[in-house]
C-alpha cells in the first residue's frame, strides 16, 4: 500500500483507519485498488474491499483511495453493533437509522433489537475509528427537570 498517496497525512490516516477497522471487526483482508489505467487518478474508479468469512464488503467508484477507504469504513459501521457496549453505531449526532440486517459475524439483528439497544456515537479521529460516547451510563433523554426532582425526592425519602 506504500504507493497509494502516502505523502498526504490526511489521506494516509483515512487508509490506516479503514484497514484498522477491518482488522478489528474480524476482516481477513483489506484491499484498495482502481479499475482504469491511463486516466487521471481521480477518474480511475478507486475501490476498497474488505473480506470477511463468507462476506465481502465493497465501496466502489471513488475519486481517491482515501475516499474509497472512508466509504468502506462508513459502510461497515452503518447498522453495526458497537462491540464495547452492544448499542447501534451512530455516525453523527443526528443518530443512526436502524434497519433489519445481519451483523458481519452472521448474527441477524432486527430493527427492534437495534432500536432497543440504544446508540453509540462513532467517529474517525485521525488514523482510528472509535466510539466517542465512552462507557458512561447516561440518564434517559426523556427525563425532564420535574421528573428528575421527583426521583431525587424519592431517593431522599428512601
Ligand atoms: Zn459503544
């Protein structure tokens, strides 16, 4: 992979992060390539492949190797279950969209299960994709001030 834009640290980070994510999620191989020779690099149709046991995930037709790598990582994380907390991976604070699917290890994961699991925000920080929510338990979002006060009063009484 040394011939793939190694001079640009940002591009390199995106490639390393995607390769690392594939490795951490149990992938057997990670491959970057392009379809067309003799064209400018951005027209070469870059692709990224991740090979898992029995499943191949592909991101195709990108303008650079790092764009293909990033798209592959996003594809892997979309609808995925966080290995740390078991929640649905969200790639933005707007939240994830749960859909019926199969996890990369072959386990079926339904919309209902994904919704019930809650969400875990993931983000790429330089050369690594990771969760940003941490393991801190959070209060339910629906709890308003009055409910919180009632709860505290209840605790004091008990
Ligand atoms: Zn998590």
